[in-house]
């Protein structure tokens, strides 16, 4: 993974507009864009721990993707790409980024199943959570909060779900969608994670 040049940084844009607000300043009216701030979701990770994405992981950049353990098509590819990014950051063991893989088949994907799956990809259990919980809550979060449409898992190999990695900043604004099937986009995701950390430092 290439280092980010602080003198030539392109800050990731914001996604999902909730509305436009008129703001008065110096006697003039300006339109201020209100971007969507992602609500919280509580799930259980592969260690059996309850995890609140906004409270437990407060102040962290989140890289989120969706998967299920019995998937034989896109999930292994996505998970391998996330693994590459996680391992690149693991060298410095940063505590400001968390990788999140949420199952879309929670009825089958128990805590134990997710632990085995995570171990198969040599995941760092502290830095990469595989999460399960309420199916309704997961599907609502994907659609209403992240803008990702999931197809309910029915056991068929042709099950369709997002191939995107979704990047949230520390304030839970969406800052990127990256197709994990495209190497260039995966590389961009890895770079943008670092950029968001630099953005965090500038705001201190």
C-alpha cells in the first residue's frame, strides 16, 4: 500500500444528501447541504461480544461490507480484498480503523460460524469484526442508512448482494463506495482510509 502524500491529498467526498438548509451569514443567504449521518446498529461479533457501530467503535473509521459464510461466488473475493487492506494496515496496528463484515444470512451464520470464517481468512479479531444479529435490523441498516439494497438469502448460489466496501468517517458520514471486484477501487479504498485519518488529525 502506498503512503499518502500529505501535500497532494484529495479528500473523499460526502455521499447521501438528506436535504438543503438555508443559512444566513453576513446578511447573505447560503444553501448548506445536509449530508446523511448514519444511525447506530448493535450486532454481535465473532467473539460473542456485543458491538455498537457508533458507540463501541466511536472515533474510528469504518470499512463495511456484506457477506455470508456459505457464499461461493462474490463473498470469498470480497473477503480476500478486505483481508489485503486489513493486513496492510495491521503492520502498524492502527486503532483508528475497524473493518466490518456483516452477514446477510444471520439465521445460519452463528457466532461460531463467523469465528471459523474469520480464522480461515486469518483476520485480526481486534481490528476486523464479522457481525451477526437481527436480519430485519441488518437489512434496514443496509438500505436506509447505507443506501445498499440486499437480496434476502434463500439458499441459492445466485443470491445477489452488494459487492461494495462502504467507508464511514469517524462522524459516521458516508465517504465512499468501492467495488471490491475492481483492484483500482480497492486500492483507492485503502488510500482513502488513510486520508480520513489525516482529516481526523487536522480537526483536533
